[in-house]
C-alpha cells in the first residue's frame, strides 16, 4: 500500500496530468470563442448573450446527467466528459457550419466541459490528504493555471504569426484542442485502471437539495452571475469596445495564467492558514471593488470622458487580469461545501446541484446582460455585478467562526490508496 505522505501517489500524479490535458484543451477552445463568434459569425453584444444559452445549458443539465451516470462513478463519468468535449471541438475545427449547427457542436463540447467541473473537485478532494485539502486544491488550480498559461502562449503566437486564423475552412486551433482532449481520454482511462477506490469508481449518487446547504447554493447562484460578467462581458469590452483581436485576449490570458500559477498556491495555503470565512470575505470584496471600477471605466469610455486608447486601455487590461484572478478564489466554495457536507456521498451530488443552479442563473444573466448592455449601457452590466456580489458578503458573515475549526480534518475521511 502507498500510505499517506508528502510523496506524490501514482493516482494523484495521473490526476495532475489529466487536469493539465483538460486545461490545454479548454485553453485552446473556450478562451477564443468570443473572437470566433465575432470574426466568423459577426455577432452583436445581444446575440453574444443569447449564445450563452446553448453554451451554458449543459451546466443546467449537469445534475441530471451526473445523476444518470452515477452507477459509473466519478472517474468513468469524467471519461465520458472528455469524449464529449473532444467530439464537439473537433467538429468546430473540421467544419465551418451554419450558425444553428455550430450551436449544436458548441453544446456538445460545452456538455463535456461542464460535466467535468463538479467531477474534478469531487475527485480531487477525494484524492487529497485529509489535513491538506486546501493545499491540494491550490495545487490543482495552479496546475490548471500553468497549462492555461501555456495554452494562452500557443494562442498568442499562433494568431500573431498567422499559424491560427478563423478565416480558413479548417480551424486548426480547435483541431489542436481536440488532440489534447484525446490525451485527457487516455489519461482518464489509465486512472480508471489504476485507482481501486470504491468511492471513486462506483457509488450511488442521488439528487441532493438540502436546506443545510443553502449558503452553498447562494454562492453557486452568485457565481453564475459573476461568471458571465467576467468571462463574457469583460472580454466583450476588449473585443467590441476596444476592437482588439484574439492575440490581445490571448496575451492577457498569458499574464493571468502566469500569475495564477503562484496565486492559486497562495490561495490554497491561505485557506488552510486563515480559514474559509476570511477567504470568503476576500472573495466578496474583490468582486465588488473590481466590478465597480470596471463599470466606471466602461462608462468613461462610452461617454467619451475617457479616451479609448493609452492609459485607459491599460486600465482595462489591468481590470481584466484582476477580475480573472478574483474569479479563481471561488475554489473556496467547493472546500466550504466539503466542510459542511453531512456525508461524503453528498459532495459530488451537491457540487452537481450547485453547477446546475449556477447555470440556470448563468443563462438568464447572459441574456439579461446582453439586454442591459444594449439598452441601459454597458457599464450597468458591471454595476449590477457589484451589487449582486454583496450576497457573497452575506454568506461570509453568516459562517460562524466555530464552524471553521477542524474544517480540513474530518475523522472519517482518508485519502485514496492504491495497491501496487
């Protein structure tokens, strides 16, 4: 048996490789979708919001799909997720379909990515040592950030040199993305063979919606709003208002990825050191502050009080980077759930329910955001994001300090072990 130690266990190493492959696949597809929609289909801001319906619908269905796949266990469900992500992005790479058919392929790719979201947290926490969950979660996020950074470098260099472009029949950026998802499929298969834990391979997952988890549900709902503001509309400021191309967004993603390698390790250590409650306060205040400044800056640009060049552009770039770093603190939500879960079986099911709630709101927020952008003014998307983020402050305030004690040391939980 491999006992608990600081030495990396084989199944943990494979999980890091899996996260790396998925991060590369996502970084070469999801990160360039805004430019793809703009350059290939010439969508407007309102249409961009509508596109989020088929793109986020898989998240809404996530709890049902994972419930249906529960007899397979987390690892086999993860394998299906990688296959779906591969199939969808491969079709987008090979063809330039009509707008409606493109949305179908986008849905398939998105289904794979969204299924993996709750599964990666559940698998990762199950593999982590019980007294090092915050540290391991930080490491997982750092690995994702590191390979997201590499993906952003590939995108930047590819589009800057003309190796990648959206003006050719075959979109090679999506083909390369599909190759990395194939790698994820292979690694996931090795994990299934390697990991002998009953918990990770097969257990009964049921739909869980308990009043004891209502604060986690609030955080999931708020994340659905914040995600659209951050991923869609902050990018749209650069693509639509500042008229920048994919290489600019990729260069900013490089900065975010590089900073995140170190930032996420710090977040993991801070969770172990300072506790969930304090980190939730940091999370909430960062969203409120960044969105408020973003709104003021966008208002200044659209009203011509601020120029659309020079220092203003650099301020937008800085806000873009800080916004995405702030978004990553959200991993505290999953660790918080684990700390209050009544049983280990509740974790995956409740994470899935949270993902579905997140995406119900995310779909509505995307459509509402497009309407607000077009009719009220783009700055109001960010001001409303700041307003809703007050809910994060409420949850942080409601967490009792005595609940944090022993939050990472649960007597019934042991890390997954394998027989060699």
